[in-house]
C-alpha cells in the first residue's frame, strides 16, 4: 500500500485502531512489523496516526476491503 501523508486524513476512509494493549498481548505485534506488513500488502492507500495520543495507532484505509483484511490480521 501507499502511505498518504496529510492532516487531517480523509473523513470517508475506514479507520482501524490497534491499541497498545493488543500489541503488548501479542509479542509479534511490534509497530514496525505492522507497518512493514501494511506497506508490503498490495492494496490502495493508507494513513497512519497515533490514536488519542497514547492509546495506540489509528490506521485509515481508502479501500474498505483493505481495512477489513487489516482488522482481521492485526486488530484482535
């Protein structure tokens, strides 16, 4: 996927939050591993930002199908 660098992100994109709790509960959920997976995935565009400053990461996707696949993989 291609990262979109802008603020604010497009409002109509699908957001999936990966919390710090989720990352700490799964040892293979390092932020770098998640970002590497997203960038290697053959999808559309995504946007990344901290979620409520300290609660995790908010990934937003231009394609709802990309958001669904990401959610199934990372947001447990």
